[in-house]
């Protein structure tokens, strides 16, 4: 895939997507701040087709 580089975050986002997780889900860290489960990750649709 020369047209679009794939990051580890994209791979993780794709795995979470396949497991049924909503990528907009946020978790709370120990200090109480919301954290995205995959900040900046995008599902790799090319491998799912």
C-alpha cells in the first residue's frame, strides 16, 4: 500500500472494529481524564473488502 501508509494505530483500530468496539469509545485514566481507545487510528477498509 504505497498510496496510504499504515500505522500501528490503524492496525489496532481495525482489530477493535472487527471485535465490535466503537472507535469513539473513551476510557477514563487513573486521574479521571477521558482517553480515546485509539487516538488517530483509522480502520483499514482495504483489507476488509
